[in-house]
C-alpha cells in the first residue's frame, strides 16, 4: 500500500522564492489483509452428480462482488450475499472462488477460493490369490490381491485388509489425480492350520474429512474363504492308559485332507482303521497309532497298564477300618447305656 504525503507549499514573505511541493511516497510492506468476505463453508465435499450451495457474504461496503466458477458462477453484483449453487455437479476439478471490489484503487479484485472435493465410491472391490488356485499349503507364502474399480479421489482412499474381524494391514495412496481410477494393492500371507476356513476380505474406505459423510463411505469385497491343507500332528507323542471298561485309546487328530489311521502292536489280534480302541479289549502293552494323509504322517504311542490293585486296596482298606471303628464305638456305647439302666 502506498501512502502519499504532499507537503504544504511554502510561500516566502515579501516575494521570496516559493518552494515547490514535495511529494513523499512511503511504501508499507507486510501481509496483505484478508478479503472482507465470509464463506458459509470453508470447504465442500460432494458426491459426483450431487448438489452443493455456499454463500459468500461481504463484510464491508463494496463496488461489486461475484462467484467465478465453471459451474454455478454468479455475475458481478452489488448484493452483499451471493450463492454459488450447483444441482448436478459433474466436474471433477472445479475450483470456484468468490471475488470482491471494495477499494476503487484496486487493480484486481480480492479473491477467496472454495476448496471442492468431488468423490465417487468404487463400482466394485474384489479379492483374489495371485497366480494360485485350489487349497493353500501350510507354511507356504501366498499373495492376496485387492482390486478397487473406478474410485475418486484416490488420495482419500484407504484399503484395509481383514482376517475375520482382525485388521491385518492397510494401504493409502498419494496420487493427486481427481478423476476416477482403478487401484490394486497386495498382502503377503503365510497360512497355518489355524487359518483353515478363515475369511479374508478387503475394504475400500474414502476418508473425506470433517466436511465429508460420517462414517466414511466403504465398499467391501466378497470374503475369500481360505482352504489350508496340513499334515497330522498330535499334541503329545506318548500316553499311558489304565485298562478300564470306559477308557478309550483315542488317536483322533486334525488334518486336511482327513487322515487315515493304522494301529501296530504285537498284542493286536486284527488290524483296525479306527481312530479309537477300547482299552478293556486290549492286553497290557504298547500300541502305536499312525495318522497319515497326502502331506505327511505322525505317530502316537499308547501304553496300556493293568488296573493298579495297590491303589485299589489303598482306598478300600482305610474305608473298612473306619467302618469297623464306627461299629465298635456304637456297640460300646449301647453296652454302657444298658448297664446304666440296670443299675
């Protein structure tokens, strides 16, 4: 801003030479004052094809104001409140601004930009296994791929990976393109037997800030059900069993594909393919069960023992002794009572 000070013409008394006017220009530097207008919204987030309306209000007298925009522009007017309004917004990179002339000496109107985000949720989100079909093998590494089709703006997109309800990972994007694009992201997994039947999915989420819809719009893929093949594996390799009418030798073990069972023992009279044997039909000794499928096998040893008679008598004899003591005590008590009554 330039201020001009014109000095008073100094006229000398009695015809002295007069000094010419002196003009002093002072330039003040600093931050330009903000435009004297207020927008009813600091920014706008609108879905593609949706509507938007924002007021621009002058806070000082002016010589004309208006909205400049490729859609919904308002010509210069003397009104103090003007509205930028669009009923069907289809321009991805629209940049409206409100301008005002509040000083005749201004060479250019003062402008205030209105940031506008036009968004579109994805047409589809899908999940797949890269270069693989059929069941996965325990311990092998696989790559899952999530494809997001026709989404905008991509810099507001977050892709989240889930196994069941557990968040595994998430990906954001830095591309500033405003028009719809297709995006792809991947996730490496190494499944184990606990993942057999697990449901994997990816979720595309548009985080559009406080001005955007809450909660943020999301599109979720159909779940990918993991089929994991793994070999049999017993929790312990040896188990001791006391021969009993109700006790079983249980070799059952989880595996995929389902395992077959083979029993080996010098005491077995015939082969068995069952996962269980009743201990009551077996002689004391060692019995080995092998569970096997196409991926491998695992064996478990059962040691069958006779009923522990020492333990049996250790329980029975104290019980008999206690019963005899109670009976004798009762008899003595009765005898004393009878003798007292005779006296």
